[in-house]
C-alpha cells in the first residue's frame, strides 16, 4: 500500500507532467561546426517548428546559417552551463537537438568552466563523450526538456547499404581491409575512444581519438607515404561506424566533402560507413565528389 508521502509525490509528478504536456513545443538547436545545424534549421523551418539557434561559441558556425537574419539565436559556451540553462528556461524550451562538430581539445584549452560545468565535469566517472553527455542530459531531464534524436531533423542524410561510387572494391586486399577495418572501428567505438579506424593490408594505421577523423586520416597517410615503394598510388581503407551502444541523441558519426578531400590528399582510396548510423552531408554531392576523386564509398 502506498504511503502518504508516495501518494503526494505521485500527485505532484502527475501535475508536473500535465503542465509540461500543455506547453507548446519550442526547440533549441545546439549548433556546433559544419552543415548539419543548417540542415536541421531548414527542416525545422519547413515543418513550421518554433526554434532558437544556440550557437556553441567554441565552434565555427556554418557561414550560411550565420548569415540568416531570420533565425533567432543565442551564443553559449561549453563552460558556461548555468547561462545555457538560464536561456533554455527563459526561452521556454521543451526540446533540444545537438548537432555539429565540437573539437574536444577545446575542453583542454581555453574553456573556463562555471560552477555547474565543474559539477558535471567532476561527477563524471571519466571524460569520454558519452559520459559527459549523459551528465548534461540528466540536468535537462530535471527541467522537463527532451533531447531529440539527431536523425529527426536530418532527413535524407544517410546512405543506403551498398557500393555508391563508380569505382568498386575489386581488389582482394581491399575487400579484406573493408571487413577487417569495419569490425575494428566498431570495437574502437564500443570503448568510446573514437569512431574511425584506418587500415592497410590488415594493419592498423590509425585509430581516431580526441584529434578527430581528419587528423587520424592524415596520420595514416603520413605512414603510407613513409612506406615508400610499398605504397600504391591509392590504397588503404577508412572505416567509420557508430558505437555498439550508440545513443541516437548524440555524436552520430558524420562525413562530408572535407572527409573525401582529406582522404585524397592522404592517398587513401576507400571509405566504409555504417549505413544506419553515419550522417552524410548532402549525399548526392558527396558521392559525385567521391567519383571525381576516384574514391570508393561503401555503406554497410
């Protein structure tokens, strides 16, 4: 039988849920770098959603998005969580979506943390992305704010399984690298280290960590160049996958034109993606550019 205190709590929570359910949906797009926040804003506008752009100042905002004078915006910092929560409350935000690249190195450099940010940082068992995110998500939950899945405002930003480029992986060594690298990337992701592995002849050339995908590709390219005569004109496989326990609200792997350019500059020939988990900015233009660079793109 429920105690008097339990009944009071149940009634209070029921009242809170009722009040929250009556609130009109107001969305905050927490925007890092890259094109994904712009795509989300365009989708939200097309759907008639009320939204405010929260630009994370430690990341460079997409130029087109920055130039859009019709969008209401806020500037927030990774270190000033208290101010961010104050804005969310003031703007009567009911939902947030987190999109865009944020270089984690910034946490080690010039980000000054306020009291609340320090509490989140200190409470976290470690400093991995998922751990810090879940601490932040717990704070938003106490405010009745829902975090949307990243896919919800990014229609069409995924590739279907298959080979998408004119060039095919018809080399036996490359086919083996695709299998090897894909499974390796998933294992690395399961440890929440990074989402990319670069391999050649089933040797691990680079694994993404805090430095990001492009830097991992460049490291692998430098190793390939140092191999001298053993390096072919274009070789090696870049594999990008989600985590085994991927949280759909946060940190889905993403690729864009810069990924392809970096691969071409580094002498790497094949990109393998997890179809259901990897965001692709403007897939049609992405594949067209891959064909121009004579690269291979495989979605699994």
